[in-house]
C-alpha cells in the first residue's frame, strides 16, 4: 500500500487516480440501488461540506453527525467533509421517532460540540421537538443534502497531520456511561493497514456492510476500509438486515462480495430465519472473509452456520473471528484468511476459575473457545493479572492489555479515566504503556482466546461465572427463547450473591406460552451446566432487553429495571430462600 499521513491524502489520491470508480452503493433493500458515489463525487461533496464548515467554525471544533439509516450515502461525504475541514467528527446513532434527545444532548455537552450535520428532513424533525434550553438548540446546523458542489473549488486544505485528532468514537456503553475515544489519522491508517493485510484485501475485493456507520465496525470496516483498499462496498441499513436477514445474504450473492460480516448474533439470525426455499437463491461461494466480532464468537454458531449454508457454497474457512474495540480504533487481533477458525476445548469449571485446562470435546462440562487470531503490524497483546499487574502464566486467564499505534489517545475530557485505561504498565518489568481492555482471555501459541469481560464477571455460590455463558445455556434450553435477547446478573441478598436471569420470548410463542415449562427448562439447564440455581427467572416481551446502539446487552440496566420492577414481564419465578444443599444433592443425583 502507498503511505499516507492523513485520510485527506488517501481520498484525494483515490479521486485523482480512480476518479470514476464507484466506491459506494446504497441498497434500500436487497435489490433496489438508491444511490452510488464515485471517488470523484465523494471528493467533490466532501470539499463542499468542508467549505460550509470552515465558514462557521474553526479547525479542531467538534461536529455531531446525525444521519438516518435510510440515507446511507449522506453520512459518508459528511464524515469526510469534517476531515477535509480539520473538524473532529462525533459519530452517533440516528434519533428514532418519539425518542428522548437526552443521549444526543449528553454527547454534545461531553464533546463540546458547536455544530451538527444532518439531512434537511431530519433537521426539520429535530427542530420541531427541541426545547429552548436544549444544548442542541444552541449549536449551528447544516443540512448537507442541500449543499451544492459548486463551492467545492473554494476549499482550502487544513493544516492537519498524522497525529491530528480525526474523530471521537463513542464507546457502546454496554458496561457503563459511553465515553468518546480520541482517534487520530495515524490510528485510523495503521488500523486500516492491519485490516487490509489481515483480511488479505486487494483491488478485486468487494464488500457488503449493513453495520451502523456511526459504530466503529461499520465506520472503520465499512466506510474507511473500502476507500483505503480502493475497492467498492455495498452499504445497507441495519434495519433492512434486522427485518429480513435474508437480504444481507442475498446482497452478498448478488454483488459477489468477498468480505462481509457482523457480530455472532447476525449469523444466528440467518440460521433461524432463512428458509430452504431462500437458500436455493443464494451463491455464497464468493464469500472469502466472513468476519465475526464485537461480541463473543460461538463455536456452535460457526458449526451451525456452516452446516446450514454449505449447500449455498459457504466454506467454514471463510469465517474470520476477530477482536477489537473503539479504544483500539477497531481491530486488535485477527486470524489468517487462509485458515479455518481455531477452537480449543477447555474444562468449564476451571475456566471460570481463570485456569486453562484442556479437555475432550465430548466432555459435557467442557467449553469450546474460539481463537480471535493474532496481532498485526507490531501491536502487542499481554495477558495480565488485574490485581498484581504482572504477566500471567500460559495456563492462566488474565486481563487483555494492548499496545501499538492503533490504540487511541484516550477519552475526550476524561483525563483520570484515560490514565487508568490507556496508561497501564507491568508492575514487574515496567513495560508499557498498555491499554487495559477490561476483557479476560489467554494466549496459546500467539493466538488470542477471549473468555469474558472483567466488569461482567459474577461470583455466585463462591465461584466465578461469565454471564454470557449462562445466557447462552438459558437461550438454548427452550426454542421459544430469543438469542441475544437476555441477561444474567447477580444480586446481593442478605449477604449472599444470587443469580437472576431474564430473557425475551419469541413473539410467535406468546399466545400459547407455557411459563412453567419454559422457566423449568431454564432452571434445569443452568443447574446442570453451571452448578448454580437461579434465584429469579423472568420472561419478558420481545425486543424489550436493554441494549446499546450497537446491539450489546446492557446487563447493568437490566439489573436496575429488575430491582425497580419496570421490566415488561410475561412470566416470572423467584425464590431467594432456596436451600443450596438440597439443590446440590439433587444435581449430584441427576448426574449419576
């Protein structure tokens, strides 16, 4: 790849060398193209937007980007327009009808935003619902879809370099208050090169991306990576995918995409919803990189998806598990495109105690853990004891620490939190600085295996438990329970820790639901698999589990709503006084 110091240089080069090449296509559904952008058109629009920005605010100011999913090609020139003006883009999710503007106001206040970019239709809607004292009422607004490119020639390149702040990527808030990660041009270009090499991209690559453009995976992987690699990408609304997952696979087949992907739940949705008749319309033999990240990668999902879509030409080797986060720009580790995912079978009880003990795949108490690959371009991963701050032995699970040029500069206007998270040093050797990810994992022959999240770790009945493992067991216990639609958390009652689980029920099962049967199945499955008994099981309405804008379950919000009694309950069972001795004796008898 050619060396660029900023994203401005990158896009300007594409506009000059590949001016007529289509960079982006937007699908309003799986078949209807509602717009496209060549590199020259993108450059023209970005310069025109930059001119409008430079007339209102000074370089270094922050600009909020608010774009509806249905206008997928409006966000792209707005983002590059900010870069062209030397303005720091603040990405955020689009407002929904009747939604509170509190989240947007918090980001405006946090980032000290002075201007916002959006479409005219959304601007009219926002202004019609803005209280006079709202922070959104006191900033400048630009409807970028109304700007003419006739002013593009007035653009003056800003004074920016590799270490200039490019945008604030707000974290998803799955474990707390969202924070704005400061990402520089150097961070982006370094991470883009890592993705380019890890995914083995080239000029003949093709992408299909439905991930939200304001989120790190959708922005870095779906908007920036294609222009970095000089290949086209087809963009879709995430709502198009969620409403009908078949549209995603249909677009891959139609456009012969080589790269596409999403979180683990996306593959599960396809397994559940795509019919045999629909599979007859798919040719997925073109799919070379099916990346999976942003949440735990399930070995069972890889197996089931491969089995379900092998008839469509999908190969297991196409799966590309990876690991990353906003704090590392995006990618922290990824495998080799030519290799199938690596899976290790470990003793589940030992893993909960942070020990790595191999076991036979047939062991019912075993747990399959998928590798998220290796580091790229000189980045380093260390597995560290979060208490002693020393490297862990090879057979121990510890906190994942990351160092390298892809790591962001910290959190905007949060120096203390930035210092704790981005400036960690090993206690015994003084090596650093490292980013403390808050995730647990271990290294095996250079391969990273992610096992859970530090902040979500529960201690129930004297043992460590990862909530995502209990949630998976619950959701597999009965067919009416929605995948990625529940949460497990612990409560202190009378000095003892108790497990509480909630889960959504499929909409089609609500009328004929047998609550006693479903709750009983959940209790038995968790007891047998994890040797603990839930003290409360709550079945809730479909779509009601609190989640972040990127689809991650907010367990702390679930806990708060359970305590407040505000969950939309379909059925529930509680017993915080159960005798553990009797439960364990029953478990021993049932396992004979």
